[in-house]
C-alpha cells in the first residue's frame, strides 16, 4: 500500500497541479489527504488534484514521487481508475445514447431520468451505478432473453430513480414513477412488468424461474464481485450516503448486512452471474467485514 504523486506539470488556475493517488484503496487515499489537509473538493473521482506549492510537503509526508506515465500505469493496475465513459463529463451523453436505443423518440423522458440520477445527494446510487447495472446486463442477457430485454433494461433505469435513503420506500416510489411515466408509452402489461421488477429490488430475491427478476437483481449486485478497487469505491460511496449516521451505528448495521449476505447459499441467481461474481463477491464482503471489526477501524473510510 502506498500513495504516489507525479510532478506538478498540469496548468490550471494560475499554477500547476500534481495528481495524488493510491495503489491500494480510496480509503487509504482519503485518509492520507485528510491528514495532510488536502480539501475534499480536490478529489476528482480517482485522484486528488494538488497545487505545486503542496508538492514538497506531500512528498515529505510519504507520497512516492513517480512520473506522470508511471502514475497512470499504477492507477490502472490498482483497479481504482475511473474509465473515461464513467466520468461525470461523459456519463450523460453515454446514457442518453443508451436510452435512445432502448426507447426511441422519448429523449425528454430519458433526460428526466438522467437528471434524477444526477441529484447531488447521491454518492453511490448515481449515474455511475446506473451505467454499471446496464453494462452488467449487457453481459448477462442472452439471445434467448430477447422478449425480456426491454422491460429488464427499463427496470434498471427506474430502480433507483427515486432515492432518499429510505430502504423499501425508495423502491416503491421508483415503481410508482415508472408506472406513471411509461403509461401510454408501452403496453399496459409491459408497464406492469417494469413496475414489478423495480419492486423486486427491495429484496433481491427473485422466485425460482423468474429469469427477468434474476437478471435485474444480479446486475444490481454485480458491484459486490468487482475488483478490489471498484469494491472499495462502492463501500466508500455507501458510507458517504450515510454520513449522517454515527460511526458506531453505521459499523454495526453494515456488519450485520455483510454477515447476512455471506450466509446466503448464493449471492447471484443466474448461472453466469454466479460464475462471474460470486467468488470475488465473497472475498470482498469478508474483507470489508474484517476491516469493520478490526480494533480502531474507521467506518467513515
């Protein structure tokens, strides 16, 4: 585990900036930055931008000096790098294209959903999560799923369209929103199916034989089986959404959720989802649980 910094060569705001990264976890990066007095606003998705005047001090504090090229390679290898398509500046256009392909001629409806997913209070349930679920469905959907494809993808778009941090109520409100906005756009039976699927994300427990439900739930949980860097970013974002909860209460509640997930026979309902993500998901969940239960752990991450 180490913190790295490249030379201040990136001009902006009348000075030059360095990039500060971790090769292990965002939690480590945030902790180093906080200890060094680097403001949160300097964080840009997978790195901190720091002005030239801070360079020597950050090196003195332990940041390892590397070239710009080496820093990029280290960040990619760590799994923490945010791909260009998932960066905030690109996300809206990427998602707009996906919506048009899914439901042509309804650009305003799609734009409204994108704005909902862009609400400032969201840290995890945001545009990046939406794209990640859609990309997971790209992997899970098979040619035989053609008849399920549109309602499942629409349910992904709507499943957290309403997000106030109220488990159960958010899903119910999102299902109502889906029914209201899709009524008259799709056949009634398809609208009802989208509504049903959105409600299913309250439990992520599709019934045996519910292929559509299994696809959506597995895609929503695919983050659990991501790389260590992706999982750390997910865990940190979840903590941020619950920043109003004291550390002790959050740690106890989060640890209980992790134990319940680990006790399940399988975390994923589709054969492909289980093969791709179950093993790594269990490693990630166990590692987070160990961190939470370690003496002196900081739930804030």
